[in-house]
C-alpha cells in the first residue's frame, strides 16, 4: 500500500492519509497504533492533550519502521502557548523522538491572545530542528492573517473540522491562496455520515463502503485526512481508498450536502479554551 504524499510549503511532503488517535485510550494506544502501522499507515496524528503520546512512541519503537518512513504530528495545548519550547520537549520525550514531522498550535484561543507568541516560538522550534514542519489547527482567516502579517511565516498546515456536511469552502479558498495545506479532522463525521442516501448510492456504484467514498472525497479535494478507528478491520477499510475515483458528477452531489456553518459538530474556534 503506497500512500501518496502532498508537498508542504517548507519543502517537506506529508502522507495524504494518516491515522488519528483522539479519544484513543492511553492504555490501548500502543496496540491500536501498532495495528495501524501493520495495516500500512505511516502518518500518526496525536496531541499533548490526548494523553497518549507515550503509547504512540512505544508503537513507533516496537515497529522497527525506519524513522524517515514515518510522519508524526503532535500539537501544542492551549495552556502551554506561552512556553511552547518546554511543551514540545515534553512531547518529544513521551514520543521517544528527537523531532516531530509536524507541530501544530491546537486552538487559537483568541481570548488569551497568546497565539502570535506561540507561533513565534514554533518558528524557533522549527529552526532548532525539533519540528520539520509547523502549522496550526482550528485557526480562522483573521488568526491566519495575523500570524502571517506579524511574523512573515505562513503555516504549512491548518488542521480543521471538515466533513461532507461542513465543507469549509471559505477557509479552504484562503488556504489555497496562501499555500496552506488543509488537513481534515472528524472526516467521517465520527462515523455518523454513513447513512446518507447520496453517499450510500455513490459507495454502491464503486463497490465500496460509505466511509471509503467519504475518505476518497477528502483525498480528491486535495486535503490531508486522518480518520480514527480502534478496529483493525476499519483501519484496513479506511486506508483502502486508492483503487477507485469519484466522478465529477459524484463530487457535485457531495458538494450539495454541505450545510455550511450549521454543519459544524465540534467546538467553535472562538470558544474553545476561552
Ligand atoms: P472520525 O471522523 O475519524 O471518526 C471516528 C469515529 O468513526 C470512531 O467512532 C470510529 O469508530 C468510527 N469509524 C471509523 N472508521 C469507520 C468506518 N470505516 N465505518 C464506520 N465507522 C467508522 O473522527 P475523529 O474525531 O476521531 O477525527 C479524526 C482525527 O482528527 C482524530 O483522531 C484526531 O487525530 C484529529 N482531530 C483533531 C482535532 C483538532 O482540534 N485538531 C479535533 C478532533 C479530531 P471505532 O473507533 O469504534 O472504529
């Protein structure tokens, strides 16, 4: 299984499909990530706040997979925005790594107004070699514009909530204009999107599951996508999405499922951490 990569604005290339570990029990993480690596995932998305970086690190070490064949992302938690350098050192110790491939500011938390300071620290962290690429998560256009204006450094990635009923067209357009890769969290809508009649029909036309059709849509948008599953058979299902292609008509049908802002299921970037 070869997963395509996407070039980022700092010259690195990220595997377009990865494995997310939000809400993966720390006690189960080593086994679950080991399963994901065996199934063929080479990109793992964790965060300090998930509490499972140690399990991810143990799975990486046990896998024997060369470090340069893996892509590891972790994230700076909100309370650590004024001391990102110490926070990434803690994450690296837990992961058992010298560097991550991508370090993200998890939420902007505009009410605490420290995200520009945090972004300046991430630039220094990248210069020190502790993160190969740096980016943000859950940033809205004004937050992106401000860090670009104040530091002159454009994030490589903005990891945002994005699924078929919340397609984020305005934010994606800003990303495209500025060379920021869009990384989609909650890509399967937490597994709740599979019942849609349109998606079921599209999946049947290709002999795949609705989850596979949805993940194929994320890939054909040109986004990075990081589905999560505790189950090995679903891990295998979710990575087996490179043998078919959605048609333009199917892409148009899925575009019609967008509910705009009312499709948001997770926290609002102006409210989380406030
Ligand atoms: P997903 O959209 O990936 O949904 C995961 C859920 O869908 C799980 O309940 C899983 O169940 C189920 N599922 C997985 N595969 C299938 C399938 N093939 N068929 C049916 N159901 C399926 O949501 P997440 O919230 O986990 O998002 C993915 C990743 O994004 C996270 O793990 C995390 O890394 C990242 N994320 C980032 C955020 C941020 O603020 N930056 C916020 C939220 C997520 P089961 O496990 O039982 O198989």
